[in-house]
C-alpha cells in the first residue's frame, strides 16, 4: 500500500453489497475502514447473520471493521410516521440519512476526511438520492462524501461473485421489518 494513501470510511449495509466497494476502494489506493451501522435490520437474529458475514468479508480483504452499536430504536425514531411508505419512499430516505450521518460522525471523530456507502451498489437504490443525502451531511461535518456509483462497470455482478466465492450469507430483503412485506 502506498504510504501516501488516504483513508476512507465505507458504510457497509451488508457483506454482499460491500464486497466490490471494498476491493474497488483498495485498488484506488484507499486504506478502507468499514463501518457497520444498521439499526434498521430486523429482527436481531438477521442483524447478527449480516454482521457475521461482514466480519468474514473484512477478514478476507484485511480491512478494519468498526461495529457500531445495534439500537433499533434509532431506526424506529427516524421512521416514525413513515411506516406505511412504500419502498424507495420517504422512510428509506430517513433511514439512509440516519446511517450516513452516523458514518460521518464516526469519520469526523476518527479524523478521516472521506466517507461513502455500499448501499449505492444495489440496483434497487437511487444513486442520485443517496449522493444528495451524503453530500449534504458531508457539508455539515466538513467532510468529503465520495459519490461512487459502485454498480457501474458490472459492480453488482462483481459484488455478487465475491459473496458467492466467500460463501457469505445472502439475505432476501433490504433489512427493516417494513421491507419484508415488499
């Protein structure tokens, strides 16, 4: 690794989605710190499965993993009144904002100037919306949000290949109890 490489915090929503972003950022010369903050994941047993998969991925890529506290009340407070919103609606925006804000707080406290998220690799997530949220939060904290569309150049296929090769747990819904019904 280049001694002059920068450090970046990658908010990881799950191991499937973060495999390719970790490898992409490493190839770009970044020292990657993975930040796992996902109070939206329901139920707690599902959270543990996803966290274990993230641990396996980080070990395979030799990157530091920061496991933030799992407090579902953070998510329910952010989503209050939006429980009946459809997927990709206002509830999801509040969830993204909650997780990216906590990531920015961690980055700032750690003296790391840049952050991004693996959420954007999903073909079901709106890159422009996540970029808008990330940049707004970055400006509040005096940080840089790296708006990298990881799904470009077959990123989604690459991340799925990585997760299969590492035999990582594969979930079948976004994460929150409201997304199960969709």
